C-alpha cells in the first residue's frame, strides 16, 4: 500500500473515490472525478465529491432501520487528524466500517430507461424478465424490477441473467439482495417523489460486516441513480434529469467511441452538470451543501 498526501495508507483508488486504510475502518474520500460509460473523464466537476458524500450520508442515516450500512460518521470533526488538517476535504469524507464486498451490483428499476429500455426494444423483455407489451421509453413499470450486473473497478459492468446472479451469490443471498434493494428503492422513491423528483432507477452495492449483510459504498446519488423532474415528466422519450445523463447526452452528441481516453468537457457541461447535482441534493435533503 502507498501513502498519499493525506498521510494515510491508500487501500484502493476507484473511479471516483479514494479509499484509505485505517485498520478496522476505512476512510472514503469522494473526488470531483466523473465517469461516463465506465470511463473516467479528464475534466474535474467541482463540488461533485461533496454532493456524493453528503447525499450518501443522508440516505444511510434515513434508511438505517430498513437495512444496516457501513457508515460510522460523515462528521468532519470526527475524522482522523491527518484529514482535519486539510479543510478542502470537509464535506467529502466518510468514515466507514470495513466490509467484505459482494462483487455484483444490484439495480432497482421503477421506470423504463437506459439499458433497460434498450433491451426492451430489442427483446420485448428487461434482461430476461417479462415485461408488459407496448411500453414507451420512460414509462413507469407496474412494479419495481430488480436486475443485476457484474461489478468492475476498471472496465464495463455487464448485465447478469438471474441464473448467473444466483450462481455467483447463492439462492438465499440472491433473495435477500433483491428484497433489500427493492425495499430501499421504494422508500427512496416515495421520499424523492414528495420533493418533486422521480427516482427512475438506482444501483446498490452490498457487503458483509462479520456475518451481517449491509449496504455499502455510495447510495442514491446522481452518479448511481436516475433522478427525473416530476413537474416535466412525460413518458415517450428521455426526461429532464438531475444526474449525469446530461454528460452522457453530450458525449453521445459528439460521437465519442466510449473508450479511453475520454475528451475534455466544455465549461457549459461541467456547470450544467453541477447545477443538476446540487438541485437533486437540495430537493432531497432540504439542506445546504457543505463545500
């Protein structure tokens, strides 16, 4: 392990987070990096790490009774002294319990969008799950749907069939992951809808602390979710959103091949993206972002 400028041993550097080893716990630092199509963009998005950290901490606290999680504290005053010396880290660090990660991503979907819409158009189903006929892009699903992908720290996450998912995690754990994912999604969907946001879909990661199943990493952020504006929702096409779809749409418009290196982002895309992230945070939490 290497020691970085924070003065702590680096445990792992992910696409958007740097994680430091504190023994029985870990320090998660959310950067201003943004990944699109599983490629890290070269342009920073100022304030993004603060949104991810503080929104995740909000949801971890709000859903603790539904599913345990790994958060110890996001309070800057409770961080190690090496962290408190750097005020630039304020609002973007979480102290978490070390967990054994389950190497799948659990996706809960309430609306037909993104890769689910693409699969439905091709096959009339959603990753092998039966679906109603004649659905439009962005239509609400009759009941929320649970799907799953591989978990890749570097490359692309790939869809898993139900049988592949069960083979990886086992029958009993597969049922538990589905139940928890849909329970968390339903709670967050209802909370967000009351504040003018439709939670179209989101992904969760889980792990074990001792033998207890917990939700880990980030939770219900604009990086891991589709947040739509409820006031302008109109099924039949793409929706106005408060997430990184704005970046994806730009990258699609310039015909980027979705392979590294990614292009630099224009200022207008950076500013527009951060306006959307901050608006999602403000509506969902009714709090001021700490930056």
